[in-house]
């Protein structure tokens, strides 16, 4: 069903082309390499990207995956996005805290971000994850 929807949706788009189709994900990495696809469209049971799809990012870090969930009314974009977060000068305890924050970032956690306009560096930025 997703294949038919994709064919119909892309049919009128001059700047887009369906470059391949797989019956299952077993050959996904090879297909991405062979087609030089920019985006992979996946039918998913929920918002979690399966591990075999995550592994494709290792070989193709610029690929984007668009997961369409359930009845096709919700979708999620998955991509690698390097982001630099300045930590400024840190104490040994601050370094340990930064390593913990980088290892596990639960939803809504506040991460201290040094600010040149605040002497004690107490300005915070909130991890903002949107999943629907």
C-alpha cells in the first residue's frame, strides 16, 4: 500500500523520482548504495526506527529516512545531525556531568549552556525532542 501511495504522490513531482523498491529491509543498505537515494521511505509499526535501519546511517551518514506509521497519517524524519553545544570551561565535576548528559539525554532535560552575557553561565537550553 505504501508503494502505491508513493507512486501516486510522486507522479506529479518533476523534481522527485522513485529510484527503487524493496519487499523488505534485508537489502536496504545495498539498495541505498546502488541507487544513491537521498531519502528512504519506510512503513513502520510505530515511531521507533528499527536497528537494521539505524545501521544504514553508518555507511550513508547523509541519508534521510522518512518513516510512515500505521494508517499513513503520521510520519517521522530520521537523520544524523551533528550539533555543536559549547560547554565552555568545565571543572572535573562539570566534565563528568557533561559526559553523563551526552550519554543519555532523557526528554526535557535541561542542559547548561555557558552564555557570555550571564557571568555564572547559568543560562539553560532545553533538549527539545518532537516525536509527533
